[in-house]
């Protein structure tokens, strides 16, 4: 009896185009949120910006109502790692480090992406933290090639973090217990993608396999706690955190980012 290799779920070329259409809306929403993120603006204001962009494009916010989540974005400021709830009480200040996670559904297909930026001028260490997280994500994206296995991406993300540590001459914490995921007709699908680990394990990547790749790094601890709202994840030591994410597909021509930013952004 033959055994078929387990594969990361895959889509047709047309389905990838449909996911990219949803992802482009997410990218536009993120750019609009970044442009609106000024001193004195609340994260609830940013949520309204994102929802407007998504709905005017004919899509639906993925996050709103998801397991009861109230916002169209996750707005995570400073020591908040992920899943920050937009609020009129969270008002941006000079030097804040802001991570925005956003999703949209178009014609039944999901796009999911996140990025971190500063309000005004960031401190050098916050700038390095965000850049290290972006570089870790890029390393993971580069491993999205046919024939690799799931943990080859995890290992690439971890190595990307260590490369950034050498580049900036400082350690970064890889947030424990959170990571990327499969995506398609649902926002969160198997398999779970860890942001560190040994290579060569898990399902195989094939043409059309899609994953959301999303490292989260901190300036200190790997440990986090969830606040009483049952959503907001914060660093245990109060250090700042950054979060970058793209939805990515394996193609014959290499990795394809399905959540592109608008040209010039």
C-alpha cells in the first residue's frame, strides 16, 4: 500500500488570484491606518478607518465578530503583542510603537496581514525591533518554496531573528505560543506555523500552498499574558513588541505575497 505525503493545503491559480484580491484590500486598509495614526488619534478611530476601506472595496472585515472580537483590526500598542481591542481610551502619543493586524473577506476568500510602525519618531531600539521582525518575516517568506516542509519555514524565521540579533547587536525575544497559520476560505486553518524550531518536519509545501507568516518579537521576554478582556496579549516584563505578517503562496516562480501594499506605499 502506498502512502501520500501530507501537504500544506493548496489552491488553484485562480483561487490564489481571488485571495490576492482580498489581500490587496487588506494592504490598502493597513496603509490608510498608518497614514491616519497621528498623535491624539485613538485606536478606535483607526478601526473605523480600516473598516471603511474594507467595506467600500466590497469586502467584509474578517476580524469583526470573530469569536466575539469587536473590532475590524487588532491594534496593539507598545507592550501589547497581539489582539489589542480598538478603544477610544487608547490614544496615540509621540513615540508609540503600533502593530496593526487586519483581515478582509472578498468573495469568500481571506487576506490577513500585519505590520508595525511608529507614531512620530521612534527610539532607535524600537526601530531595530520592528526591522528585526520584518526581516524575520522575510526570511520565512523566502522558505515558501515547493519541496520544503512546514518547519523549514519556522527554522528560517528563527534564523532570521538570530541574523537580526547579530546585525543590531542585541537580543530579541521570540514570543512563545503564537505564530502563523493556514488560510483560504477560513481565516485560521491548519497547520499552525511556529516562529522557531528544527527544520524538516511537518507537511510538505506544494504549488499553491498558502500560509500566513507572522513573527512576533520583543525587546525582552518570550513570555506573555492575556488580560481580563480575554483578548489582549501583553509582554510579561512590559517590554515593547512588534508584529509583521503576510499571506503567502508557493508558486513555480517562488513565493507570492497575497497581501500586497498599494504601489508607492
